[in-house]
């Protein structure tokens, strides 16, 4: 009996399994048929981004906005008399779309077909078109840049699908684009196309406020264009940075482009070369070498170096001054910067050695990207590591800005560090709410920054940067005239540059400009770039009240301080008080004989070059019978 019951149970289970399996099979087949049917009824899916976020300047002025345009399409499967009647009605509503043109578009098509793309329609036209059977309207948001070329390289542009392709449009595309609205077109039971929408419940696109000031930008771009044209240069760039927040107040390259028709311009015009293209900075880099010497206590502003009468042999090459007529002997560190001495900067670097110089350059983050919101930023070229054995000639070149490549934004940031008291800030194109002046951002001592600022003021008011002087303001700055690396190899022409900042203002900002390959009306930094920086700085100081405010300033006290600094820097003799033996070490024969004659010292010499030994110690009281023996040797410079 038990066996019979068990057998019956097995039969039941078997039959049940068959029924369940068949039901599952039918369900799968039906589902597959349903999917196949659904696919056959599916026509088109569109993701619309109806309102891309606006881009505005720091004061809310619109820079990139949206206008609504429309796409029209049809699905001409049943091209009967009624279908062509709808096309005729469409041509009456939109006269630019002639009936013959519409007919030609659909004649050999049975899938969805564009009738028009990105056209403007009035509200009345739109409502009439929506009543036409078989004609579909898609709302489309088109990007418009109302100021045309203004800030073009910063803003960038978008593609046909409203996706950012360059500039801020690319960098902040996710925030600006927002979430899509999905529109699907399918056929109903009678084969007619119908539309339904799936609206996103996510947050809408964000507006973006840039750090830039539309007015300052407009002035900068105008002055930059005039300078490039006047000097018949290849191109140029300029930028303004708030030294405490890192905000870029204006930045541009020229030639530029109109983002409303970006494809009409060459790639070279559309990129932000100020950030993407490294170049040899030349003499504006000397400030970094001097900052390193002060930081490592290798020299003080009043420390004197013998500058070899304007020409110095290093290995098998001659290092000379930019102006061949300059025959500098003893210069202080301040004078070296003021007169932009290549030989003097080389001497400082040889005292400093490369590892210490590289340590400072690393603190300034040369050879690294700044992090500014620009696609394709270059990190520059800094070939040697701190541990590398750098040849004397290479160290000499690096010290005054050759054999190293930086971007303009890197140099702008480095001078902002000096202007703000030693704090490295991150350049940004986005409006900020607070300063970046924080203890953890300090990379050089405030005393070092102050000393260099005084030297840079002297360089403008009494040295190579006189064309940057602005009445009633103390301008600190440095000129540069660097050889331009040719794309074909070697050097071709020059890059004239100037970077500077007003000292006696409450709100610190720095301006840098460079002009590439000027061919007319001069090519030196003071002749080409300094006047441009002066114009931009004057505009800011005279037109923007928050920047023009004078800092608390004791004019008489400052004059005394500056006179003291200048008199120290103007010293050219390496001597001790009268009545005592001078320090002759490092002097050439001409200088040694001159000082010995002035002090009535009998000298005997041996060798040639510079003094390496003296028989009587410096500071020893002089007598009538004092005879001094000086040993001269040719100078040698090692890493």
C-alpha cells in the first residue's frame, strides 16, 4: 500500500513539473515576442537638456546664456494626400521652409526625417505646428555668447549636443549641463507615431559665477590687441590675479575667436595659451633664484658679487649681459635684479648650488600644474631633479630663465606669492568667498617676500622697468626678454614680458603680459610688455575703487627705508673702513690696484684672474710699511 502511494506521488510531481515548465516556456516566449514587438514599435529616443546653466562674471553680468530653438521632423511611412497636405500647411506657417524643399526631403524616406534644425519660432508658429498631424517639434536650447570674443578662451564653447568642448564649458560641463529630459517616440496600434516624455526629477543645471570681471577683461583684451598689432607680433597673452584669493580677474590671449562660430577659427586661436603653452621665461625667472638665495641665507640684499665686467667664462661658453655695453664690476643682489645682470645671477646660483635652488622651485611648484580650471594645462619643463649633477653651464642658464620652461600662469602665481607675503595660492576661474592666505600655504618667509618686493620696486623706478611707472603708486616688477624657441628647432625672435604689482594698495593683485616675436617698434620687455602692464594696472587702479584704496602708508618713513636700501644696493666697493686692510678676495686686478692706490697700500701680485689669497688679513690696521701680496687665479665654477 505504501509503495502504491509513493508511486502516485512521484507521478504527480512529474506531471506538475511538466505543467510548470510549459507555463514558464510560454511566459518566456511571450515576453520575447513582446520585446520584439516593442522594438518594432520604437522609433526614436531623445535626451533633451532644455536649460544649460548660465555662466556669469563675478558681478552677475551674463557671459554664456541659452536661447530656445526648435527641431522639426516627421516619420513619412504613409505618404498619402493628407501627409503632403500637412507639409503644405507647414510651409505656410514657416515661409522659409518651402513646400518643394520639404517634399524633396521626404520623397525617398520612410524613417524619421529632419525637416529643419535649430530654427527660431514665434509662440504662434509653435502652437500651429503642434496641431499638424505627423509633424513633430523638439525644443532645443542653443548656447549663445552675447559678448562675442570677450573671454572666449575662458568660456570655451559647446557642441551640437549641448556638451562643453573647451574652456569652462568643458571643465564644468557636468554642473552646467544638468539632468536630461527623455522623450520617446513609438507607434500606436494603428502604426501612427506618438510621443511621450520621462521628465527628470533630479536637480536642474547650475549657474556658474566666474572670478573674472567683465570690465577689467574688456580693457585687458583691448590693450593686448593694440600691443600685438603695434609691435607686429605673432601673438600675446596677459592675465590679472588677486594675490590673496587666487582669483583670476582677467586673462586672455590674442588672436582670439568668437565662440558663437568656433569652428570658423584655427585651433591656435581657441586655446588658452596662457595656461597650455610653456615658454622660456627669461629674466622674470631671476627673481626665483634670488628668492632661493635669501631663503637659504646664501646672500642678503646688500651682498655684493663681482660681475666680471659684463662677461664670464663658464666651461667652454661665455655668459654675457643682455646689453653688451654693460661692464658691471661689483653689484649687490638688489643691483643684480635692478640691472637684470646675467653674470650676477649666475654668481648667485653658483653660491647657492642646484639642490637648494631646486628646493625653492619645488616650493613654488614649478614643473607641476597649477590646477586652474582649463583643459590641457601644461606643467612646464624642469628637467633636472634635485639629486642630479647639474653642469655649471646648465645651472647658469636656469638661474636666469633659459633651459627651463614655465607657463605664464605659473609665473603669475609665483609673483603673487611675493606680493602677498610668501603664500602660494591656487589660481582659479571660479568666484571665491575667502582668502587663501593661511599658515599652511606659506612657502617663503615674509621677510624674504618684503626684501624682494623692495628690490622689484627699485627695478621699476630705477632699473629696467621704468615704462611701468604709475604716478602716485609704487610699482614692483621685473622685465624679461627671452629668446623664443622655434618650432623648427633653435631660437627665432624674442618673447618680451613684464610682471608687476602695485605695493601701496590694500587689495593686492598681480599683472603679467608677454608678447611673442615682436617685429616692429622694439622687442625688449621694458619697451613692449611693461607699457601694456602699466595700462592694465592703471585701468584697475583708476576705475575699480576697491582696488585703488591706498594701504596705510607712511610716505616719509618709506622714503627713508627705500633710500637706505638703494644706497646699500648702489655700493660697488668691497671694502672695510679707512685705516684698515680691505678684503680683496674675489677682486680682479684692475679693482685691486684701484683700491690699493686709494689706500696707499703697496701690493705684489702673482697669477691672473681674481684674488684667491691675500697675505694680510682683512681688517688689520694699516701702517706706512704695509706690503700686501695677492694671489690671483682663474675663477672656476662647479655644481
